[in-house]
């Protein structure tokens, strides 16, 4: 009887964890599409290279996934973790982009420059 109960509990845990993985992949797909659109739009406005765009997509996607993980973590200090992630993202962007490109990227992203009104070339 104990073996049957143990087997049923393991089976139910297996099903629970296999079902729990699907929303994470859906979230990753949504974030991937968002990052693709964002970086493509920024590339059209600012004019950085395709290599830089590919590197930016990796950094932006990882940032979004890490922020989501930090926000859903029960035992973590979410605010502190998100501040660290923002600092790491900012540092990564500065390594990839030239100074001028980074300033324009940051200004457009933080609404310091109205999107669509100024074409940066």
C-alpha cells in the first residue's frame, strides 16, 4: 500500500512539473518577440550594426527573464535583485554600443527623446 501511494505521489509530481514548464516557454517566446521588435526598431532609429543588434537581443532577453524570475521569487529581495540586474544590463549595453549609440538608445528607451519625431542617423 505504501509503495502504491509513493508511486502515485511521484507520478503526480512528474505531471505537475511537466505542466509547469509550458508557461515558462510561452513567456520566453513572448519576451523573444518583444526583444526582437524593440532591437530592430532601435537599430532602424540609431543605426548600429547587425552584430551589435544580435548581442543586444541576448542581453535584453536575459534581462527580462531574470527580472521575471526575481519578481516571482518568494524568498528573494526583489527590489535589490532588480537593481543589480538593471546595473548589469546597463554595463552590458555600454560594452556593446558606442558612447553615442548608447546615449541615444538610453534616451529613446527612457522617453527623453520622443519616438518617431527625431530620426537619428
